[in-house]
């Protein structure tokens, strides 16, 4: 989802030891119940660790995926955080690597 990172790694305090990886489409469907491009920030089959980028709090409104690649919903960053049960995090600057996330 746009602006919401669903990561399987350590919290921000340990972020230097964390790699962020692009997830395989099949894995995303199995774990979240959603297809890539439509992963909503709530309603997952398996509860994820949801981190909401602190940079989003500079905006009055943000858009998130709503369960399909063709649907989004508008909300504000504070409501998004409350809705998904996420935690604010400094996502910018985390390095990405290729491959599926570690189990």
C-alpha cells in the first residue's frame, strides 16, 4: 500500500541490522490474503508488523490500498496508524535487498 510498509524485520531501534526485501507475490497472497498492489493496511490473514512512515504525518490526507489493485481509501495519518495498529517508524533510508523476506 502507498505509504505503509509491511515489514518482517526488527523494530526501528534495531533497524541498522534489518534488511527490507520485496516480497514474492505468492507469499504476499498467502500471508495477507491480498494480491500485490491491493494489500490493505488492515484485515490480513496473518497479523503483520505494520510500520507507518513518520514522513506521512506531514500530510493532511494519505491514500491506502483497499483490498484490490483498483481500490484505495483516503484517511489521515493518525487514523491510519490507529486503524492498522501500526507503529510510527523512520522508513526512509532503510536499505532494500532483492528476494523474499526471511521467515
